[in-house]
């Protein structure tokens, strides 16, 4: 029965998702308005470090096999198997990459290495007279594969590309695939003018292809220049020599997802089906990322179920996106299940760990501090984030753990973090009150005043109440002067705290004085206790 339910559940999810994606008119919604622009909006944060248009990981089966480790170590693969370099060539690429990376701080030495050891990258050309003729001795994508291997060092990759570009003067013409790689790298280093220049250069050499269009769209998308990304797409659709590919539409889906234009994104998916293009793993991953960004948790999970039931199975990036979505939506059971499946085989990005910590801090699950501490060990100690520090202060204050709370507060003072929210300040003083630690509270208030933290009346009222309970009346009275120094006026509660403290200590004359002050300010007071 359980198996039948899973199948029917997946089928229902597929049906509903397809309904959502097909509910538009046959004519897809036009792309985003030309006036809309996004300069590295905060919406990009969800996408950064998750899905890359060129990333291709192995899929994860529903049940974890014994050889699951192999699913997590597969590197970037080429689009077509016949373009894959031979093993010995791949080894040469890796060796050359490592040697270049060692000299990443010296571009002059990088140039020398390429001149001495880079000639084999051009062996796909042979001399016929004075002309270099392209052959297939070396696959077209070998140089592009080297640039891909340098993806973590975009400035170094651009220097390598410039070396290849200079080789044109020696009669080694560029390939369209190499131009596409160069355009992509230019986008990565935020030089969109260079990306546009390389695209125009490829066009002038009759090397304009769908790949170069896609690369330019990606460059604009990466830099948040959505208007130009849209313009390139329309130019591609009007170009009789090229046509949009699934990569093109993946870029559009990613753009609309980042802008949370879900209707436009779903219309784009609809157009993919009208064109009989086959959605790939990046298509679905971008859909999931968009739904998670828009907090559409149900659609996010339905898309995930659709993948599990269809031919395109979830991969590592998919599960990482779902993990982040579960964390933001507070679905801790599914978050923990996904984390347990991945934790032994994936190096989690710090932002994802922080998202999980946030989920625990906002929950009320048992042993949440223990789970948070386990995750904190995965974050480098030097990566301080003010918002996370404040969240942890609240967590340990709620758990009445003064030792760790004060350690985090000291860390906040050291990093000059300023807290401006009254609820957090109230949470901190409540922790002190529960532990009857008035001296520690007094020190905290003084430091908070000096550090520019939000000062509220509740801090001083709590301090007065605790002094009163400990019958330290003189110190309680001194708090009034502290309130005057920070220009906080007295209220009825101020007088009531003093009234009850004096009454408890049997200071009848001072009780009468407080009652007189309350009458003077028009406040009512507990007549029964006063007359008893």
C-alpha cells in the first residue's frame, strides 16, 4: 500500500505541476518589461553557490546504494561524449592548471608557462603552407575545458583566454566554443563590456552561434543587467542562423526566478514544451530555486516529486536546493532527512549551514542547542556574521544559558555589532532575571549604553525589580538616576516596583512617599495593600 501511495502521490504532483505550468494562454507571457533592472539584488543570494548553468552532477537514487560515494565525486562533464578528452589529455590539462594556479599572483609568469607548455593546446591545427588548418587531432573543447578547470580563478582564466586570443596573430583562428568560454569568463569578472566586445568579434568572424548568445546572456544575468539579457534573447530568436536551446531557456527561467516573476517563468517552461525541447536537470533545479525564493513551498515539493517520477532524476544540487527550501520553510524533519543523506559526501557551503541553524533557532524542537552546536562546528571560526550572532544570543537567552549568551554578547561588542531591536533586549534581560543575576545585568546595561545598543525602559525596570527582591534598596534607587542620564521617563510601573519593594522591606514612610508621587502623576495604586 505504501508503494502504491507513493506512485499515486507522484502522479498527482506531476498532474498539478503541469496544470500550473500550462494554465497560461497558448501565447507565452512576454518577457520582463524593458524598464525592469536588477543590480545584484538580494534575491540573488538564494541562487549563489547552488545551481550553476554548467554544473552536471550524478543523480541520487531513492535508496542510498553502497557505492553512493561515486555519485558525489563526479566532476564537470562535457556535453557530448565524442568531445571528451582522452585520459592522458585530461591529465595534461590538470597538470597545466595546477602549474598555472601556483603562479596566480604573477600574470607575467603565467604567460611564460603558457608560452613554454601551452603549444599542445593548439595542436588541433596543422600547417599547410602558410595557413593553419583546423584538424580533429585535439578535440575542439580542450582549451575550453582548461578554462572550465580554472573556474575558481576567473581572473587567471581571463589571462589564459587573452593568451589564446593573441595566438590569432600567429595564424591560429579562434573557435566559437572558445569565444563562448571567453564571454562567460568576462561576465564572471564583471566586465560586461569585454563580454559584448568578444561577442561582436565572434560575430564579425562568422562564429556567432547559439552558444555565444547563451554566454552573453549568462554574462548579463550574472551581473544583474536584465534588460540587456532580454535584448540578447530577442536577437537570438530573430537570428535565422541560430535558434534558442534548452540552455537559453534555462537562463531565462533563472532570470525570472531571481526576480520572482513566477508567471513569466512558468510561461517560459510552457514555451520549452511547445518547441519540443527536453528539459534537463538545470531546468528543474532553476524551477525549484525560484519557487523556494518565492516561498512557494508546495510548488517546490511538487516539482521535486515530478523529477523523481520522471526521466530527469534529482542530482546533488537538487537535494541541496531542497535542503535550503526545507530550512527556510521550517520543515525540520525533511531538512534533517536530506542533511543526513548528504552530510558524509558533500562539503556544505557555509550559507546553507547558516540557513539550517536559523531554522533550528526559530523552532521549539527538543535539544535544538545541541543540533545548532553540531552545525556551528562546520563553519570556520573566522566567518563572523552579525545577524547570526544576534540569533544565537536570542537562542541561548531563551534556553537560560547565561555563560554562552554572555560569550556571544562579548563577541558582538568586540565586532562592534549594534542591536536595535527591543524584543532581543527584553529576551536578554529575561534570561538574567530568571537566573537572578542582577550584577551581571547591571554590567550588561552599562556596556550596551556605551556600545549604542537599543536602550529601553524594561532594562531599568528589570534591574530595579531584581534589586528590590534582594532588598538592595539603595542600589534600586540609584537606577532612577541612571534612567535620568539616558532620558528615560518614569511610568506607573516604575513607581509600582518601588512601592512593592518598600512594602516588602517594611519601609512604611517610603511607601507613603511613593504613593504621594503616584497620586501627583495621576496613577492609581493598590489601596488594599497600602491600608493593610
